[in-house]
C-alpha cells in the first residue's frame, strides 16, 4: 500500500495519474496547502522540504519508504510497477539550469 499525500496541484496530478495508470494500490491523503498543512511536523517527517506531493511506500523491502518531489516519485512508481520505464541498460543525464552541473559538466548515470 502506498500513502499518497496530495493536493490538486499540477505535480500532484502527475503522481495521481501515474498511480492510477500503474495499477498500484494506494490511498490519497489530502494535505491542504492553503491552510499550511505541509508545515505540520507529521508531514515534514515525510517531506522535509514541505513540498507536495509525497508518498510513503509501505511495501518497500526495507520498511516504509518516504519519497518526495514529483520526479523522484514518478521514477519510484515506474520501477515499482515495472511500467513506463525502459528495460535493460539506459543512460540518464541530469543537468542544471544552464545545461550542466555546478562544475560545468553534465552528470550521467548509467543504469543496468
């Protein structure tokens, strides 16, 4: 079971769509950002930077796993479901706003 901490924002919708399409079992838990619920200690324990959305994967092999930031959540859900992610070897290149890391070189991660 995945706890999905959600408020209807564009990033929240991305994760909601992914959860539905991946077929993973989840429950949506509203976090009202208009009332400041994202600053409550119980939410900060899951998402220390108080950002929405966030999930807690209770079926992770090492115990409950909190994941925050929509991109990280989408990757986790794709890997967990075995859907929407290439199989085999692929290269993921991460760059900063100016097309490079702070040292001027793109960071490349090869996953096998």
